[in-house]
C-alpha cells in the first residue's frame, strides 16, 4: 500500500478483539504490530509495543468489550505508549463505544460519561476517532478530534436482499428511541415502518404495556436496533409481534453485547433469525445457547476499507455512494 500523509500504515490491536484486528489486517494485506499487554497481580495494566511505530500512521483496534473498564484503560495506556514512540498519527478504532447511553444529564447529580470518555481518549493522545453505530449521534460532538461514524446498515440491507426477505415485510422499531434508525432502514429497502411504543403502567409498577403503530398482521417483521444488551426489549418486542400475528421475525443489531441473561432470552424467543456483527467478540457458550438462529456478519472489510481511505486521504463517505 502507498505511504499516506502520516507515514507508513500500522495496525495495533488491544486484547479485546484480536480476531477482528486480524480480519482488518487481512483486508489491508499487512500484519498487526506485535504488542505485549500484561496485567500485574495488583491489576495495573502494562503495555509495550514490540516494534517501533515512529512516524507511522497507526490505527489502534479496541472495542470496549468485557471487562469494559479494563479495555478502556488498556486503550488509553496504549495510546500513550504510541504517542511516546512518536507515532505520526494515532486513530482510535473503537467499533463498540461503551457508556454511549450516558450521553445526557437526564436526572439530578449524574455524569455524562460518554463525554468524559471522549475527553480521556483525546487527552491520551488520539488524533482521530473511528467507530460504528453510536448509541446516540450527538456523541460525535463530544470529540474535538476528527470523527468517522460508520454504520452496519448497509451490511443488513445486503443481507435482506440476498435472502429475499422483502416480500410481505415491514421494518419494526422496538421502541421510540430506535425510530430514526428503523425509518432509515425502511426507506433504503422501500418497506413500510411500524413502531412499538413502550409505556409504564399507571400504577407505577415495572410491568410494561405496548402499543403498535402500524400493521404487522400476516407480515414478515424486520426488527432493527443498534445493540442488544440483556435482550429484554428485543425479546419482548418479538413476543408482542407474534401476538399481533406476525408471520416471521428477523432481528438486526450491530452490537452483540449479550449481557446475562441475553443468550437465554434470545434462545427462547420467537425469533427466526438474529443477525448481528462482530464489533464485539461473542463467547462460544453464548453462541451455542442462542442456537442456529444466530448469524454474524463481519465488519472487518468495512473497517479495513475505511482505514485504507483514511490512510490515503481518500473520501470515506464516497464508499457508501459507489
């Protein structure tokens, strides 16, 4: 690959998802820069870059998976190590950005952790930020460095078309918060949109009531959201759609967080297909519990092509218009 504006291309991987880093490097036809990452008995994290990155254009791959706080600290420490080795430019590639739900002060005396995390990444020495499907788009504005937010929507669109899932289909938003993402998905596929509205019961208990805006009876439902954490919302939505006489349910979600008891809920839910990406590693035991309905799409080529374009100073937006 040609040398970019910031020197030779280098990819560095944290310990969260080395398989994804390998996929990205395979796309770029390079090898990841060797690293030594150690956790001492006192739980302090130590990072050493085993090969010089002086003057190089470095892309650090580190989703914020489990254990989240360790992965955050590991990223910050690695950025500092790259900075002290005089890297030409450091891009923090964080496919899944944790703490994204804490993006506003919605009750008294609470932090805006998504903003705090952005400040920490910048202060550590990152020159650029690359991610996929933030929980809230305004998080981009928390960064004072150049930011690229990709979306897995195009992977899902290709999947729907390749599997011919558009016949008698409707896109469904599992709650009002996911409405914009669902609307864009429906528009791209030229499909109708339905929305599930969640409300607390009048007596203030934890029981949730649902109201459906749109028609799903006799239809194939394409549920879409940015992430699945404990899977409460998405599985309740699937059960609700079945009671509304939906014929088939396919769930799309970018980030497979799968906190307990997500695997059990998803395995037992009336979901015909569960399509996620590999922005986060999914443990084998959770894959087994969910079963054959789980399908994982790789974001490796998407991130690889984006990294190539950033490195060469070529438009990233143009790749979605080709």
